[in-house]
């Protein structure tokens, strides 16, 4: 193969890099909160690709923060302990015994695996939970079911976020990896917090540029199950109107996006974690994938534009 031919075959790589340039410029130095979940959390190839993406963001000058839950791993461990997995209003009923398992799995298994994958690429990731440095504070959450408040145990509703420890890690060039466990505001307990909700609250508190939520679907469907057309972009007001029609699994993700954008996050995106390198495709290409939520045009948070 001649030198000229080799140069031509490399051209597509150069074109891809050039396409990423405006996005690299726009996002440089910005904080990106990524909620890690779904198949990306249990498939080894997808986990490895996720770790590569996050480290790439760090090397590209962004400040990634990873938030994770661990539903499948928690259910498997509860089974091993002879504890039943029960859900009410889409939330895991968390007894004190179950909370011990949740804490062990999130902080001792899922987080450690992810930190290990990230740190194969350098000394970047530092694991922590919402308990650490009062990062996430919560009170007991009691959902309303059929008009009555129901006790579902150690499930928390976030009341406060302290970003001090996260900011210190980011300033030191680290990648915080945060388990969705919260300290109690008043009763000394530890609470299990929905990871989508925790990621959105942290994104808002950090004034992040973007919240990215990995899911096991392509994005928000316009007319599911009649159509698999994905809504590529919608405003918070448009999303608010759609919320009552959404499936229970999608509600906390889209409510999280709504909360984040309403509270200063420039864009929130739901993307398909089953696609390798979906994070890079979403942030650094012109087409993007998934569904992006942006502020309403008259919203002060929308000043400076919403194209990202």
C-alpha cells in the first residue's frame, strides 16, 4: 500500500475528530453528570466501553461525575439472603435487613467494580456514597398509593445536597463515582435513594452542563407501543405534559431530567446504554442519539442557547 493510499484510508478518522471539535470546545471544563444503569451495568463489554467513554471525557477536558444504583445486583443478593424483592409505586420496599444488603452491594460491589474499570486507564476514579461528607441527605419517603401514604421502609426523599467533596475531587482531576445512598436528616438511618433522582439532584447542585441517563431503550418514544419513533428533543413544558402517560420505569428518569433542567442544568439526555460508546456519540457528534430535554425558550436557564 502506497503512502498516499494510507493517508486516504485514514481520512475518515480525521473527519470524525474534526466533527467533534466544536463539541470539545463547548464542553471543555464543564461538569457532566452520568447516571450509570441498565444493561450497561451488567454486560461486561458495555461496562468496559462505558469506562473508556468516561475516561475519554476526562482527558478531553470535561469533568465527569458518575452516579449509580444497582437494581439487578441488589435483587440477586437479596435472593441469596432469602429476602423477597418487593416493589410499590415503582420503588423497592427496603426493610432494615434489605438496606444492609443495598448498602453492601452498592458501595462494596457495583461501585468497586466500576472504580476498578475506570482506574485501569489511570488514577482517576474515587468511590463514595451519598453518606460521605453529607453529600446526600434524605428523609423517609412515603409514596401515595390509592390515596394513602404507604411505608416502604428505608427509601429516602432527598432534602439536601452538599457538593463540597465532589468539587474537591473534580478540582484534583478525579472522577467521583457515587452510590445512591443517603444519610438521614433526622433519625440516624441510612436511606436507599432512586439513582435517577440522585443523579438529577447532584447535577442541579453542581450546576452541571449536562445530565446523561443511560437506559435500556433508545430514548423517549413519541407514541409507544404504537410507534418506535424517538423524540429527539423536547422542552421541559412539553415533557411535563407527557409525564402522566409514561411507563413507570421511565417516570423517575424523565422527572429527573425535568428537575435538572428546571434547576439550571443546560440539557438532560436519556440515551441507550445498550449501544457501545453511546456517551461519546451523544456528546461529540452532530447527530447525537436518544432524547434531549432543554429549557423553555423564555426560561432564564435557556439563555446562551440550547443547542448541544
